[in-house]
């Protein structure tokens, strides 16, 4: 299961994203969150990703870890951490297919 990933500077999503100071795009990070939840809960759909907070940039080559808390099911909290700490927090609503 995808719980940690790294985006290299050569990956297409980074190319042209802030020339001279490349960053991993927020949309790419949210795509990773979506893929993680679909893999973890294949019998559920991701209905909504709410309350997204980008706390720090993710640089190419930086390892990012995905953590999830599901104590308020079907709403789950997802955090991405890397480098010095959290880089993204989001609340996600899931529904059975």
C-alpha cells in the first residue's frame, strides 16, 4: 500500500512548476491522497476532499508520508508529512459504492 512516496525533479508534474524553484504541485499531492484512499478502501468512493491546508512546500526528492485517522468514519483526516513536519492536512468524506 502506498504510504510513502517521493517525487523526483525529473517527474513530469514538477517540470515548469515554478521555474528556478521547482515544487511538487498541490494537485499532484491531492491525487496521491485520492489514490491512497482508493487503495485502502476499494469498496468506497472518495466523495469530497474538504478543508485542505497546504502547510509547507514539497520539494522534488523529498520523501512524503501519508497518515490517516478514521475515528469519525466516513469522514477521515489525512496528513502528509515530509522534511520538517506536516505539509498537508485534509478532511475527506467517503461513501460505499
